[in-house]
C-alpha cells in the first residue's frame, strides 16, 4: 500500500505548509500519461523516504487554486516544500535514480 496521500486546495495550508516534515508534492492529472508513468516511482520514493519526507499528490484538474499560486503550467511537476517554503521544483518524467537524487539533495 502506498504512503502517498491526496491533498486538496482546502487542505494545502494544514497538510503541506504546516507539516513538521518536508513535503514532496506531485502535481498530476488523470489524463496525463507522464504523470501515470511517474506514479509508481512516487510511491516507491514515499516508501523509501518514509519518516524523512511526506509525499502527497494534488490533482490539478480538481484543484486549481494551489497550482495557480505556484505557477504550475506543466505536469507532472514536483515541488519540495520545507517549513512552508518551496525549496525544489522538478518538471516532467525522470528516472528513479535522478528523481530520488533530486529529492534527497534538497532535503
């Protein structure tokens, strides 16, 4: 079972900005092929980095406020938020090794 939770615009402040742990946010949509391709990698990373980073997904089709606020214009986009501040942004598909290295490097 995945440790990746869904987050909505209305939950953003509580779940992401006020989190004690850094939060990796996967901005995705059901119709996005590269988003679906990255989903197993996101799940794997969430499991491997459990306790170090919280991983959540935000569906950009159902939630438009947060993506607009952060200027998300392409998906998948991954933001790493630490102490309420964006510290890393990654856009598009990538290998698992590169994805994990990018996240760990920003922790």
